[in-house]
């Protein structure tokens, strides 16, 4: 495993962050449960208590209604129905909707003497001229009491007093049972939330764990084949994974570039180094005493050293070409102006060539490319056109635009290429005719550099060629904006 060349491997420790989220989710869910369940129980208790109070009021109203029809309240003239109802022994159907359970009654005459009661426990009576309903303490419990005067229905004469007491026994029993059930189920609810918190934290950190495992396993041998599986749903993790995959691909690309660079350097420098070494050995054996051999060997060695320098520079240019878009992302070039300048320079350098510039542009084009890189691309194509033109020394440069792109074409009428050579022509160090190419100069890197630069700026590059009839290299670059020619005068 070669990862130690990158960093010292850190053993995976306990998943503290995941455990913290597990604890946080469990506590949060449990607290939410406690708040909601407490509110629900309080609502149920309040509703149940209100029902008991309403039932007590119904009994008090019914008692008042049955007694206010009397002319006098005495122990002898209390209605039998009243007695039966309040003693919970009534079996009729006159008042079936009213329950007297846990409700006890006292009736007093005008002189405040008890004439009827079902109370089993003494509750203090407050004789008042108006009816009242109160919550009061009785022993260790809260009871509900309604008491007030009884007035004769027709004459409105005071007949006596009543007191209706609800000891809330059934309500308190229900309340104790509900609270006991609530507290007994709480450990199971907590266990459920612990499991739910664990499941959610595991689900939440599953992409993180997957990312961690993939990144931990990455080294320069497998980085090219290592990608993190993206989730099916679009979310923040899918964005992170997308960018990490992009980063891994970039790393793989640069590692591959580095390997190719080393391989290419070792391969391409072997020949010039061997030539220089051969001449030095020749001079060491006997050539240093012969001026002609010495002069010849020095010239050839210097030529090979110069070629090595050129080769190294071109290889460095090729390595840096892909970074162009990052370094010069905001740079643009005026295509017609720059192309015309390069065209005029080549006409001056090669007066024996017929070089033509044909432009269909109706306005100046500002393309998304750094002008030095555009110049480098155009010079590579024109140099090749000059090198490989034999009998017909003519070069056509044309400009056009369509669908948001500016199109540049360089056509020569020279040697051309076979289909096999055309497919490989943009590969690094590839030469169509290796024997003649070395005589004409160059290291087979120019077109690779051009391709890297064009694609780095989001453009496309292609070639059409017919053997012995010439080639057309085409480049398409994104247009940033169009500028009328007259506005530049």
C-alpha cells in the first residue's frame, strides 16, 4: 500500500460525532415526547375534571328544581324520587342521563337544620344567600362543592339550603391509573427513542462513513477507479459526493499526468542523452586530438542538448495546459484582431508561401481564451502547415461563427495523413512520419498542447485529412460577446 507516501494512516477511532448526534436526537425526541405527552395528559385531566364539575352542577340544578316546588322543606315532605335519586337507588327513566356516582347531598330547612343527607363524611356548610361552586380541600384531596339557597318557585320565599359534594373518587382513581400507566410506559418509550435516534444517526452519517471509507482506501494505484456512489435523492450529501468525485477525478488526472510525464521524459530523453554520451566517449577515446572530429561532435552534442531543452519546455507546457482555465478563467481574446496579427507575421516570415485569411465574421468576436494561449494554438497549426507543405505552398486561414461559438480553420495542401495517423495525431509524441519529422524539428507535442489548451477553455478541436492532399485543423471556442467592427475604429 503506497498511501504512506501521501500521509501517515490514522486508525479509525470511535464514531464520536455519530454518537453525539445519536444522544442529541434521542434527548430531543424524548423531550418533545415529554412536552407533548404532558400537554395531552393535562388536557385529558382538565377535560375529565370539567366533566365531573358539569355533572355536579346538573345534580345541584336538578335537586333545586325538585325542591323549589314545595311550600316548605321538612324531613317529612322530601319527595321520594328525590331520596331515591340521591341515594343512587332510583331505577326510573325520568332522569337517565344524570349520574349521581361519587356525588353526595345535604338539604337544610329554613332554620339551617339538616332534613336530608347522603353525606358519609362531614363537609362544612357555608349558608349564603347566593349559590356558589367552589374547589376546596378535604383531607388530602380536592373536592368540588356546590351550595346555595332554595327559593319557592312561585313566591320566591326562602325554603332552605342545599349542598352537593363531589368527592371526585372516580376521577382521582382514573387520574392515578393514567399517571401510573404514563410512568410505566416511559422506559419503553425511551428505549424506542434510543433505537430511533441510533437508526437516524446511522442513516444520517451513512454517506459520511461511505465517503470516509472510500477516501481512506484511495492511493495513487486505485484513485483512477475510485468513485463514491451518489445517492438517488438530491440533497446536500449528493452535492458533497459529486464534488468529491470530481476532486478524485482531478487527482487521478494529475497523477496520470505525472506518470506520463516521467515516462515520456525517460523515453524521449534516452535518445539525445545516448547521442551526447556517444560523442563524449568518442572524444575521450581519440577524437579530442582531431579538430574536425572534435568540432563535429561538439556541434552535434550542442544540437541534441538544445533539442532536450526544447523538449522539456514543451512537456512542461503540456503539463500546464490543463490548468489554464483555472489561472486565466476571466481572460478573453479578440479573435479577428489576434488572428490577423499572426497571419501578417507568418506572411512576413514565409514570403515564399501563399497565406490567405478569409473571415465571415460580421463583428469582432471576444472569445473565452487567454490571448497568449490562442496565439500559441494558432502558431502550432501554422508551423505544422509550413513544415508539411511540400509542392503546393499554400495555407488558408478562415474565421466564422455560429451557435455561440467562433470557428477557426487552418488548411494546408501538403502531405496529409492516413486515417490511422489522423486518429492518433493529437497523442503526445506522435509523429506522422517519424524519420522526416525529426529532420523537420519538433517533438510531437505541439498538437497535444493545442488540444489540451482548447479543451481547457471548453472548446473543441478536430482534423480532416487526405493523404498527399493536405489537412484541415478546426477549432471551436465559446463566444463571450460580439463587438461591431465600426465601434473599434
